[in-house]
C-alpha cells in the first residue's frame, strides 16, 4: 500500500510508529536494530544486478518496546514496514511508501523490485559490519554505515 503525498520525513515517523504483535526474536538483534546500512552488492540468480547509476539501497532497522520496523530507500521513494524476527527471517508486515514521480531511467522499476524483495520475507545474517539479506533468487550484501 502506498500513501499518496506522504513526505519522506513523515514516513520515517510512520515507520517508527508501526506496531506489531510481540516479536519472537531469533539471532543477534543488536546486529540489526539501531543500525543503518547501505548496499554493497545485489545479485539475482547468482548474477550481479547493478543498481541505477548513483544509487544505493539504504536500509534502517528500528526497535523499541512496542514495535520493530525496517525502512529503506533505493534512489527515489521511501518505504517502511513493521517486521518480526523469527528463525533469522524478516517477517515483513504491510509496506507503506511515498509515491513520488521518479525522474530518471529505472528508478521506479528499482523501487518496485525492492518492495517485492521485502514482501518475500528475506532471511538475514550478520557478521561484523556486514549484513546479508536474501530470498530464493536475490541476495543483497550491505555494510553498516560508519557513525
């Protein structure tokens, strides 16, 4: 679901306010929450999938006593969703996002591909500053941003 006219700064507040049922956490939640990541590589079916020139996938995980969430941007619109962690899977709830007209070749297509990716409840693993998100066909390697 997209919220028309939603400003990016408002989405950040909305994504942070999304609620979920008591999450069953698996793995090292400290590796995710309160951290911001940017993509290093994206592969589909084992082949590199270049992003639109000059863009990265930015991912931000939020956690507090009431909810867990993920927010992301891949060059144009902002998106967010509540998440639950179970068995190192990001169980993604309803996705909301801005609906800006993206200027430039491929930005809307790139946005839609990452929405589809997060809808597929990707698996995650973390090691140091590196985070891997993957579905059956797509793997995204991310690195935690330096503060």
